[in-house]
């Protein structure tokens, strides 16, 4: 059964696209809590970040409002929100790296047993972002699954529903994506 909020958010997106500025305001009110939850989930994985979940949510929403994206529905909107959240975190990490003396990013090795999307520092986050971009060139769905799980905070079931695949496919793709990312990061 569909989420009742799904239809409301989808309706508001359609109204906003139709030129209703009031729908835009209502949409932002409805989704703010969810976008902040996405940001909070990302913050739990990155204790070294200097932004708060509220700061990240606000920046992500500003980026969402500044795009001409043609969101299809609630799921698509939250996927784009996860991408915007990831980009806010990566941009903040880049700024912190640039502020360090010399701006040189140190090379950080990932322990194969550690989770790929739990970076210890800014340099590692930027390396993960570059590896995810490279993965998305060869396998967009696997990169999207990693993004939705680790930067979007979605469960396996939510990712499966969003991408219209089985949970088994999500599990398999996530395992393969992690292995690919570890290899890419170790190279």
C-alpha cells in the first residue's frame, strides 16, 4: 500500500511545477523534517563534520530550491535530497581541507573491514565521493543504492521501493558496490 504522504508530496510537487508558489512553501514544510532526518543520519556517520544537521538540511533545501529539477514524485524528490546532502557534506570537507596549511589532502587507507561510507576525515570523504562518481559512470544503480543508504538514510525496503527492485537486489548491489568501492579506494 502506498504511503499517504506520497500522494500529498507528489501533488504538491505537481502544483509547484504548475506555478503555485504556495505549494512550494507547503512542500518545504512537509519535507523539512525528512530532509533534516537525512542530514542527521549522515552526521551520525561523520562525527568530524563541523556543520549541524539543521545547517546541512537548510543548505540541501536551498540547493533543491535552486534547481530546475523536474521531480516525478516523493521518492525522486528524496533521492535528489540525498544527493544534495552528500554534496553539502563533500563541499564542507573540501573547504576544511583547503583551510589546512598547504591545502594538501593526506592519503588515508581504508581498512577492508570498515564500512565504506563511514569516513574518518575530510580527505577520506572526498575520496569516497570521487569513487562514487566513478562507480556511477559504470553502474549508476549501485552508486544510487550506496547514496540512498549511506547519505539518504533509507532502509533496504525503502531503497527497494524507490528503485522498484527487490530487497535481494538491493543487498546484492550494495555488497558489490562496497567491494568495488574498497578496491577503488585501495588503488
